[in-house]
C-alpha cells in the first residue's frame, strides 16, 4: 500500500528540466531549414494602408519573402468561436485588407534566412497610411458606452444589469454612505516568455510549436482560419513561460507564422518582440467603477450599487465578471450592478489573471474600507456583520464558504489585533506604516475534460491529456492525482500534456485545470485500475502477455452548478511602509488566507498564491500601460518602462489555507487557486496605503505621482 | 501625428558597412570550444540559442530589462542579449546547461527546486546564473541584500520568496 | 539591426584612427547594442575598445582616477573609491542591475542616450533622433520628462545616475582624439537640446573618453545619492539628488548638489549650494535650498509632480547627510 500523495508538498516533477534548461518552450523547437518571420505593425492608430513600398526590404540580403494584404492569399477564416473568444464580434483577420484598426495592427510579415536579416528588413518596410483620429480612452470625448450584448442575458456569469430590492432608495435613506469612483489602468500580462510559434507544413498537415494555454483550440482555430480539417493541425506546447491569460486565445501572429511557412515552403519561426507584446495579444481592460455603499450604524449593509465600465475593441466585445461578486460577497437586500463597455480603436482585451474579479473587487473592497472608516468600525468586523448565509443573488447555498475562517486565520497570522485603526498612527521611524485588508473571491467552475491512462509492462503509468502548465504545476499535481488513483508512487507516473492530439481539455485558465482535468485524470486512472482488476500491475500485465492497459475517461460537470454557488474565498492582509515625503510605497509583508477546497500540493499552492500576491503588488502600485491619447500608441511598451515588481519590491509573503472539505464542487474537492491568488491583494494594499497616510487614492496604480497629487 | 513612418529616422540610412559583415570566432561554452561563423550583428544570446542550440538561456525582452538571458561571461554575470557575440572571441561562457555535473545538480539548482523558486520556469535559468554569481560576489548577507542583488532578474510569476530562500540556502551551503 | 563591420582595436591610436574614419566606439554595448537593435543607432563600423588598458581605478594626490573602460561594478566595489568618494559608489549601485553594471563602462555610462520612448522607436516623430521631425513627448506622454534645460524641440531627461554624482563632484574628463588630448569638466560634456537636440555632447568625432578624475574635497566623505522611483530597483530615477557636504561646527562650509531625472543634462543645483554655504545646518537651511532648487522649473502637462518631488528629495537628501534637526 502506497501512501496517498495528494496533499503532500512534493517538489515539482519538472523541476529538474526547468533548472537545467532542458525544458523546451515554443521558440526553442528549432527546425532544420527554418527561416525567421518578423511582423510589421501599423504606426498609426486608425485608418487605411495607403501604400506599401517593400523595395528596399525585398532587396536585402537573406530576405525570402514579404507578405502584406497586397499579396497574401485570402484566407477562409471559417466561423469558429471557443469560449475564450468573445461571443460578440469577429476575431482580427490579418493581411486580408487595408484596414488599420489600432496602433500596432499587424500589416505585413517579413521572412528571411536569419533573425537579424528579418528584423532589419522589417525595419526597412515603408508603409504609408491614410490615418484617421482614433478614440483610445474610455473617457475621451468620442467614446460611447454600450450595453454588452452577450451580457444582456441574465443567466450568464457576466450580467449587464442585476438588481434586487430598491438600492437607490435604500442608499438615499441610509445613515452612512460611501459613493466613490475607482479607475484602474490598462495592464498587459507581460509573461516572461514572449509569444512564439514555429510553424511547419508537411503537405496540408501543419505542426505548430506554439505558446498556448489551449492547444486543442489553437489547432481548431488555425484549421478554421486556413480551411483545413482540424485533425490536420497539431499544436505542441509542453511548457509555457507564463501567460496569465495572454495565451488562452489564438492570436493573429499564429496565423502569420503558419501563413508565412506555407508561403515559403519552409519551417518558420515567429517570435513577438517585447514591444509587440503590447499590440495585439490582449490586455486587462482599463475599468472605471462607481461603488456606492450604504449602511446602518451597526454596519449592516443597506445598499450596494456597483456600476462598472470597461474598455473593449471596436471589433469584439470582451466581457468579464467585473461586477458579479458585488451581488453575493455580502448580505444586502438592495443591490444593483451594471456593466458597460466602451468600444475603442484598440485591440481586444482578454482574460488576465483573475479577470473581472481582480478589478471589480478592488472597487468593492476599497469602498468597504471607506465604509468601515465612515462607521468607525474595524474592517473585518464590518465584513463579519455582512456575512451572508446563502448566495443572495441566486438563492443557492454555497458549496462551502470559509470566509469567517479566512478572516480569523489571516488576522491571527498577520497580528491584526495590534492594529491602531487611526490613519497615520503607526510608524517605523520616519516611515508611515499602514495595515489594510480585503476579502477575495473567485468562482470555482469546471468544464468537460478528457484523459487517457496507460499502465505499462514495467508497472509504471503514463497519462496523456491536452492540458497545459504555465507555471502552477500541472505536471506535478496531475502526477499526484494519477498516483493516488492508481495507487502508484508518484515517481512511477509520467504526465504528458501540451499536445492537441491528446484527449481534449478546457483552456488552462480560470482556475479550473485541477477541477476539470484533475477529475478526468482521476477518472481515467480509476478506469485503468478497474480494468486491471488490481494494483499489482506488473504481474497483471505480464499475465496479459505484456499488453499495456489503456483507459480513457472524461469528466463532465454534474448538476452541482444548479445546486450550489461554488466559489473560493479569501482574506488578504498587507502591511505597507510609505515615505511621507517622497511618497514611495513598499509592501513589507502580506498574508493571504484562502478557503479553496482541497489543496493538492501545499508547496505549489503556496507558490501560486504568493505569486498572485506579487501580481497584486504590481496592480496596486506599478502596472499601467500608458496610451498616447493621440494615436493609441502604447508608450511604455518595454520591460524597462512597464513596471512590474522586482525582487526588492516584495517583502515576506505568506499564504495559508483553511481546511475545507467541499464534497460538492467536483470529485477532487479542489476549487482552484490561480485567480483568487491575485484578487484582494491590490485593495488590501490600497487600504493599507490609506491607513498609513490618510490619503484615499482611487486611481490605480498608486504611484509616487498619485500620492503626491492627492 | 504623422500619417506614415516613411520619413522618420531613416532618411539618413548609411550606405553599406565598410568591411566584412561576418566574422569567425571561438567561444568556450561550458568548457567546450565552439567555433562559429557569425553575422556581426549576432548577439551572444542568439549565438547560444539559434546557433549552438543552447536554448536554456532565455530571451525575455532583448533589451537588457529582464535578466532572462543572464549567463556568466568569464565568470561574471551579464545580459547576453545586450552584447555582441564577436566581442567575446575566446571568452568562457557558462550557461545553465553547464552547471550540473552529470546527474548531480549544482547546489543552486537543487535549492531552487527545494524552495520552489519558480513556476513557469522561463526566468529560471537567468535567475540561477544570477544567483550563482550573486553568491560568488558575496551579496547574500541578508534576505534584503539578496533581494537587492537579485533584482536584475524579473520573475513575472512572482516566485521571489522561493528565489530568496533558495539563494540564501545555497549561499549557506556553499 | 543595420549591418556593420567590426574591428577590435589593439591600441588607442588604432582605435582613434578608425573612429576618425567614421567608426563608432563600443564599450559595454548596453546602450549602443540596445539602440542598434531598434535601428535608432546605425553605425557602419564598430570599434571595440575593450582591449585598451583603460580600466584602472586608483587614488592619487589630487583625486580619484577612473579609467573610462572600468565597469560600473568594478568601481562600485573598489574600496578606495568607497573611501574617498562614497557618492560615486552610491550612484553606481543604484543604477541598472548587477548584470548591466558588470557590462557597462564608465565612459559609456556618461554617453548613454535618453530613455524617452519616442526616441527609442523609429515610428514616432523625434527631433533628437530625426532632426526636424517634431517632438512627440511635448504633446504626448511626458510624465518622465524634464523640468529644466528643455526647449520646444526636446524635453528628454539625461538618464545617467553616475553623471549626476560626477557633475556634483566637479569631476573632470580626459579625452584623446584626432585633435589631441583634452580635459574639461564632466558638466561641459553635455549640451542642452536647444535647437539641436540631436547633438548631446561636446566630443569631437573620434574623440575618446579615457579617464575621469574626481578631485578630493572636504565635502566628499559626507555624501549621499538619493534616488526616488516607483520600483525599488532596476528603474531609472523619477527624481534623484546627489549631495556632498562639509559641515563644521554646525555651519555648512562647502556643499555640492546636483539632481537627476529633472534636467536635459545632469543638473547641478548651484543656487541651492549658494543658499547653503555658510549657513547654519538644519531644516530651515534645507528647506530654503530645496525652494531654490525648484526655481525656474518648467513643468510639462504630465510632470508637474516632479517639481514638488524634487523639492522634497532635496530636503531629504540634505537631511540624510546633514541631519534632520
Ligand atoms: C534596462 C536598463 C536599465 C538601466 N538603468 C540605468 C540606471 O538606473 N542608471 C543609469 O545610470 N544607467 C542605467 N542604464 C544605462 C547603462 O548604465 C548604460 O547603458 C551604460 O552605462 C552604457 O555603458 P556601455 O559601456 O555599455 O556603453 P556603450 O553602449 O558601449 O556605449 C554608449 C555610447 O558611448 C560611446 N562610448 C562608449 N565608450 C566610450 C569612450 N570611452 N569614449 C567615447 N565614446 C564612448 C559609444 O560609442 C556609444 O555611443 C540602464 C540600461 C538598461 C539597458
Ligand atoms: S523629448 Fe526629445 S527624445 Fe523625446 S520625442 Fe521629444 S525630441 Fe525626441
Ligand atoms: S532578454 Fe536580456 S535582459 Fe531580457
Ligand atoms: S518562474 Fe515564471 S517568470 Fe519566473
């Protein structure tokens, strides 16, 4: 009998590959006879291509071909819409016409023998435009607010308008009111690995080594674009150098790589430059949110009004659950949420870690802090007084909700009871110290997934599934799930993922990999074990003449979605030190306590949560894509100018998990932690900044500039 | 703003460079001599990744702003994206592929696994090379000193707590 | 990157001759390679000067001597430098990253080019890169740009931390070139943009920086470089202030002050020095000096906050060196 490995802090099974440089990322699948493609991007923010002069570039040494709308073949672009794609609108088509929809729109691709040659020729392309003036900010004069079409239906996770009770009347009558507007800047994911695709055609079969969190869909999408059967496209991506949502959709550069490879009849490698990572591979939309809260003197919430507005592109309506949590995080009889979009001449935003909630809960939780101040009440106490017993939005019970335990555990570890509630009351020498907290939540969902388990003659097993690992540790946690299901030691299990011809899975995002894929892996392994009729696999297979035992299985949603509100919850505590004169803010320490169901691997879960907290530090204090208001240019499109936290920005971080046994959420009882890890950190920091300084900054990020001018 | 880019910054394109635009050099990579015929423009990073197929060293920004491309150049940590390969004829380069001795991981590599000093792993080779140098430089007196001297390596996954713990442990052990 | 040919110079004479014939020096390459990749810089021929024996750092009777090819990290960890000119060590360690400091030379650091994002891309008008094309920053994103020394043609800040310290310390540059050897204050290396923002320094074609000399001064040992930024490390200064001060019996005898992140060149604060010299040290003096420092600031739409930040940074830097009482 082998001890179960679920719950053990195993080191990563792919750790060795990653620390020795053996782990291969998309751009590293160099092919024989490969050429290099470099994308040329528009230098205006809206308009038409007037002329392309490729003469100089064409004549340069090494240049193999140059494609633009003038000579590129018309591509079928068959209808295909995965659930990572916006429900409304049409994906960007490239090199099909002369339209420029946003600054950095891909307008040509240059293919040359070497990277240096391709880059140089790309720089020599002379393209002139008939430019128009784009609308690039959601508060610009010409910007028009719309109701997102897909969110009009009240059934989805994202709703345009939700109301219960009479929030406006309740707000007007309450003794304590907060009415504030929060503005969160556009952010770019900026994973360390840039997007990359190596494309190889063999007849009408295409292989793509391509950075993707959703290899199955990437194959289908590219097949649809090129009008070939999906089985003829194979996408391979064993490792992802971070993505945070940026590689969920299949963006236009994948099409360009495949197109270039077909055109020149050779394998093509296309890697986006860091600047190009700011053009057309998605971003967290800027949001402007009004939150109005009203409460009785005892802190009981009388009204919650949350009106969220987010930017999108003109050609697609990206939506997320920006205001959804405001309808159920607290008990309140009168709630109104609205969600609006402002289409801009920009590329389409996309999911970025904690999409929706990460931004929406900044507004809600900062407003709760403002309310606590207005009530002269401890912010935890205020939240405890408004703990709901069911999800008041839909009346469903929570499958589990450990919010109280999170407050208690987090507060104890943080030492919250030593907090002096008065702003500017805590010091360390000259520095102002602030302690702030926020609640967090993120839905736990799952989607159908498949896996195949194969028990081999040597008694070890192999599991295949099309899932991905962008860093949370899919390889490791699936190893644990499979090992336990098969009653094998983890060392005797190999997980193979990241190929579109493996059993299909949902996208690696939305914190549902463990719930969905894990359940499928477990099911496949249990099926294989059942087939074997025992666990003495070596003998069993020997008796079968060495024939491996293979079982495939899928996991689907049960009816849990209809019976329960399923969410992870958390409480995040942060300490900041603010220099009162220079207005620099440093996060000295933070504690996050999460109720996230079963934790498969505490070592990995901890890393994932502290990593999300680092993302929250970026969101609160640094990250913003600066857009030139004249033409939509992302001005700070480099790692030196788009600031994300460096090591010295991060103090000590602690992630704690409350024991939570949730029998309903999925067979593994795991709620997923990738998203909730970032939710709550930014508002906890902002609230700490207020506590330190007495200044309430509602525009994010809170930089020196903001604190100096508030 | 201008309607097109044609006139910007390229009016004065120089005529062709004087002299040869390729060169033959020798790099001693992880102890092994490698001869290469390279375009003068080739960065040390591209020489490793595209010519020697040593893809352990990563390209994160190609602008000196992330540290993913960190290698040891004659024992010192540098960003290989911002230097030209042919400036280092005869130099010793150590990459992440050159740290382990057979099956035995370098103590820094082992510590990174033990402390889970990474998630996606893309910044990791750069972090590890930087850590090896950081320890050799003696900049590991405290966690804050490690943080400061490891700040030339950005980790977007935010694995900093594990990185600091790993460097501290490897420094103690070494 | 535009194609170029390459030559590693074995001697200074050879390097200078090559450069006089149109070659471009390359030292650490951390500015040049970066900008060549963007095709903002397009040298036809590179002259690698790293073999030249210009790396020595030592102290002599009249001051500290730093070879132009010494690496930032070498100078930063040089014990003699730390002893006689701690301000320089401070400014170096606060700059860039350990890796870049291992590569970047002192001469190259002084000649690094602006970080204005419109300059660093070919597709935006920029007078510095393409004379006459216009300045994108003035009507665009300019929160990082300068308060002092700007013109209607360019408002970019000089990014070097080291240069701020050297200008404060009255350091001198030694050069050799086709026209012989020269020696002049570091401050005189820089030009303000005026009508000709594409001309950033006063070196003649082919002229090579060979050495920096930093005179001893009674103020040198009580010195600090205070760099203020949104990220704790690996970021250029939003605002920085270099202070070196000699206080004797509570009286400021001699003081050197310069600011970074605010000027189109390293910005010496002579007015503030005058305010301080001979004054009783302490808060009142610091405040007056800071008030004087922001005199004449010409903020742009996006960088008003830097005026107040500069004022506060000057006060703080003076407190750090001269005490907060
Ligand atoms: C991401 C990043 C962050 C940075 N952060 C900072 C920072 O915070 N603070 C800071 O101060 N700097 C910072 N830097 C800039 C860095 O310090 C400079 O790039 C570096 O100092 C330049 O030195 P180098 O030897 O590499 O110069 P090179 O790139 O080799 O040369 C720069 C220029 O100087 C010329 N040149 C070089 N040596 C000589 C010589 N001896 N005589 C005549 N001409 C010469 C070259 O022809 C070229 O025009 C940063 C750079 C990067 C990439
Ligand atoms: S500020 Fe100077 S460098 Fe920047 S765009 Fe204007 S002219 Fe160019
Ligand atoms: S790739 Fe070299 S520093 Fe980012
Ligand atoms: S581990 Fe992903 S960037 Fe560091």
